[in-house]
C-alpha cells in the first residue's frame, strides 16, 4: 500500500499547508481543523511538524498548496493539466518551485513516518490568481476554511502523480477564479 492516496476520507481531520521552499525564511504555513492557530515556519520544520502531528493524532487529509500531478503530451513535452490551469501552468513560473517543494516534502515525510501510517489522503490546493499579495498564514487558513466550497477539478487523462508513493491523481481544489 502506498503512503499517500487521492481517495479522501471525510472522517479524518484536515491539515492545510501553504508550502514554500526557502533556505532562510519561514515560507510555509500550517493549520489543522481541530486547532485554528496557524504556524508560519521554515520548510524543514514544516515536515517535522507534519510528521509529529500525524504520529501523535493519526492520519489527516492533507491539503498541500503545491503541484501534485503532471501532464506530458505524447511528444514528451509538459502541458497544462486542464483549462483551470491556463496562465498558471505547473511547469513554469511559481508552479515549478511548488512542484520541487512538494516532491521533497512528500518524500522526506514518507521516510520519517512509521510504516503503518498509510494511506494518507492528499489534495492539491490551487490558490492562484490572487488579486493582492497575501501572507502564508492567510493562505493556509483559506485552504482549510474554504475546502468544502472551493471549485474541484480533475487533472486531464494521462496525468501522473508527482511521486510514485501517491496512489491515484489527487483532486485539484481551486480557491480563486482567474
């Protein structure tokens, strides 16, 4: 059984993570459904905090504000995963850094968690097209607060998860219209 799954269990608590990838700054924010206090922390600390919460409280549905699937055309070149992504493709601009951060985050978290804690439901939070610049904590709060009301998309047929430890293609939850 793989560590992560695209199948959502609505009985689990939710953990929302606005992921960043910085060597020096607190570029990540984390909030969970049973404690509405947002933590703004560095990337490595975010992995450790997530690990600790899952080990202590059990599995959570994780909303990760990062690219969790890719699509490549038959000619091998990257392409958008659907119309929802036009102008904000996963393979250029800010999408690339969240793609890299998510790969590292999920791989390291997988290595650190005990074998028996699986599968962990995972969802891609697509918080783009913002009218104004926002803080990481604000974004994490939106990921959690609006999870059940945000638009939902499926990546186009032929898309693949970003790592082999994800079973299925995670749903894409978009929080802002373009």
